[in-house]
C-alpha cells in the first residue's frame, strides 16, 4: 500500500472568500449585514475558526444563490478529512491495526 501525501482540505470559509466574496466583490462586513449575522461570525468562518452551521448555510445559500446543502456538504467533507487525518496519524504512531471484520 502506497501512502498518499497528506493534503490539508480547504475550510468552507476559504471557499466562501475566494469563490464568492472575492469574485463578487462583496466585503465580509457587507455579507454579514445583508444576512443579519454578526460580523465576528463571518470573520471566524473566513479564518477557519468556525464551522458553517445549517442555519448559516441557509443564510449563505439565500444570499449567494447556492443551496444550503452545498455549504453543509463542504463543512462535512472538511470535518471528515480532519478527523481522518488525525485518526491516521494516531494509528501510524501507535502501530495499531484495525481487527479484521468478521462476516
């Protein structure tokens, strides 16, 4: 088995910034105001320090012409990638292998 190089997944906030705010010329403060969300929350999402909740996904979808599922899917993919990387590192450092599943 060949080890795949680890690649840090993009946080949904990075996608929000580069693919939407930057391209549409919307400032974080303008976005926060338009969806009636605290400016600090948007900044935390953009900085990768806060997850996109279902509520936030719905507000972003409405404002940016996407779907809530788009944002929640990005968040779920990010969360799973982080957990997987952490799990693989722990497993590699401990030398433990998973027991085979019985059929």
